[in-house]
C-alpha cells in the first residue's frame, strides 16, 4: 500500500547540434558497438548495473530492477522514434573477452528533437571519459538523421552528471518534478 508521494527535482537540458563536431574516440581498450536487437539484453544489464544503486533508481524504480530494465529497453527499442544511430553500447576488452560497461539510447520525439535516454556507465569504469564519448556518439547519431537539437532530463541531485552535460554544451531550460509513490516497507 502506498504511503504517499515524494517529488524529485529534475532539469531538462538542451543542446544545439548545428555546426558541432561530436567526435570522441573511446579510450584504449574500449570500443563502441552500434545498436542491434541481439544486444537488447546487454543494454538492459548495463542499464541495471549502472543505475540500481543511484538516485535514479528511486526516481524510476524500473532502473533498480533487472526485469524492469529489460522491459524498459524493449519499450524504448519499439518506440516509433527509436534511433539505432543514436543507440550505443561501449565494451571493454579484457583478457580477449568483451565486458559491456556503458549504454545510451536515442529517440526522435514527436517534435523532431533528439531525446537522450539512460546514459549509464558501470561504476568501475567511471572517470575515464566514457560518458562523454558515449553521449557524443548519441549526439552524432542525431545529427546523422538530420536533427538539429537534442535534450535530456537529469535528476537535480546528480551533480556530476549536470556538470558533465554543462561542460559539453547543454543548458538548463526547464525544471520539472517527478512524482514517485512511496511504498510501505
């Protein structure tokens, strides 16, 4: 039985894609892998392992649940505006074996804007510039299909993500609040 609602402050951040170069090669030992349906489960696993202990798992409970991440990834990939060109997974090569360690998805929304979805990097791979590289890959994918502007939403408490997005040229355009039901424990 729900106990009530709590509200999470989030920022909508936008970036102009015109006349921008979003080239950023991955660090040594890492590689970008473009979207293909066979990678849906890998995207979902990285999403789950990137977000399950973060604030966004409270804001979006599906991110704290492995099956919830699989359902979410399936829903994203079936959306009319889903853009394979803006959907990437990053892998780390270790002992001749690939470990998936970052994910991002891109959608063209009903207004013709690129929407960045669920940029996540596994904790043990953070601090190596992978978020920048992966986000640039998604933004380049939006450019590839002719989009001129992109946006994302970020939870206000995620200060490191906000700093990253601002450093890359995103600007806050709106504050929104996400209502989340509190469950009885």
